[in-house]
């Protein structure tokens, strides 16, 4: 049975976090570790979804994993958080519906803050108390995007500590079998407050490995995307010797070192026509999309600004000047 954990704050409002905890031989109530000697078996892995309320892949992934891991987990403990933003799920909104803020830029939250900050605090408190060895946060990107894993930047760490933690993240990310993308360079990573995303805060505050997996379109429980992420999580758990078997690459995996960034911006207003598929290998200068008038005239050919591939095209059929037409995976080095 799912277990609900409440943290009543002084306003009397109690954000709720639903957790499904799995240990070998089934689903058990596993209390969070508050320093007691009766901690769950290690390693401890957290899988979370739906912090963006319109991104439902993680909900399906957690529910599928709950059924599957009851029978297949051979070691360790897995805590599943199907929805970190249940009101957003109900109302189909990315952000916290009452305050119109992005919960995934508020970690670790505030005990006495706004409702959104208190919800984030409840999530952070609950996850922290389980002392995870790895946190995987599942998101959805856009229709047609390739599935991928994002690795955060450990900007709060220095030298060897930072290198060791980021290398461990890359090792685990590769075990997912998906294409691995590094986050934005440090300065923008911090400016965009990505160190206050769930995975950014786990990496920088807990100093524990964390991965973001992006798969499927928003707003629907996409079957193939759910399957892809379940396969990816299985690979990561196998690499931690928590499951039998070995990680295997996904059919879309692009081996290599990549960094995500905004793609080229449209210079003209018009209809956006993709000229390549997400994941196609591109050289700098190659055309990846056209902007056309409704009469069919080609107003602009949008070209790759470096070697790499389109991760996902923007979710719109009409663009105006200045709009990035895609997210791009740039080759690193
Ligand atoms: Zn998201």
C-alpha cells in the first residue's frame, strides 16, 4: 500500500508526499532513516516523477516499477514518489497551480514559506530522511524528442570531490542505456537556478549522485516513453547490483559526450518545418529546419550552430524572431 507522509507546518496546511517503498521480496513500509540503527538495506535509490505537473511519464514509471520491483529487486531499497506535484497533475499545469511557480527551482524549500515552498520542503525532508545513494527524477520533454539523461553540475564542490561525484553520475547515467547530456555550463547552470532543482540540490547539498531522465511528450501517460524509462532505471539498478542482468543500450542511444543547450533561434516569423529528426547526426552549418510562409515560401533555413543533434524541437508550429527552434545536443571537446 502507498504510504503517505505528512509534515504539518505552523499554518496547519499539510503537504502530502506519497511514497511506495520496495525492498527485496516485496513492498514494505520502510520508515525514513532518522539516524536509527534499523535503516533499510543499501543501496537506497529514490525514483521521483511529476514535479512538473503536466509531465506524467514519471507517474507511469513509478507505478510500473512498483509492480515489477516487488518480484525482481534482489538487494537494496527503492523508494518511488509517483507525483511530487499532485495538484499540478490534476490541473494539468507544469508549475504549482496556486502560485504559478516552478517547484523544480525551489529546492530545498522552506518550512515556513509559501505553500509551494512548504510542499518542496516536505518532499526534500522526506527524501533526505531516506538518505538515498542515488536520486532519479523523471520528466517529459516534447513530442518527438529522443529520450535522454541529464547530468547536473556539482557547482558547490571543488577539485577532486567535484570530479569524483560528477564521474559517478556519468557512470550511472551511462548504465541507463540512454543518450547522456551534461547540463548548461556552470555560469548559466547557476543563473537558471538549476542547483535548486531536485537533482541539482541532491548533487550539491546532499553530495549524492542524481540523474534527470527526460522521455515522452507532456500531458499523457505515454506507453513507449514509460517503457523506455523503466528499461533505463532497470539498467541503473543492475549496475548497482540491485537487479539481475546487465545494462543494455537503448535503440536511440548516441554514444559520446554531449551538452544540452538552446538551439538556433528563428530570425523570421512563420511556420516551423523540421528538416531532420531528433537524434540525427548534424555538422555545424547543416540545415535542421525551415521557416515558411503559409503560401509556402521559404523565409529562412535554420542551421546547426555546432556538431551534434537536435534533442527536441520546440512545441509550436509557428515561430517568431528570437524563438529557439530546438534544444540541441552539442558535441563536447
Ligand atoms: Zn520537467
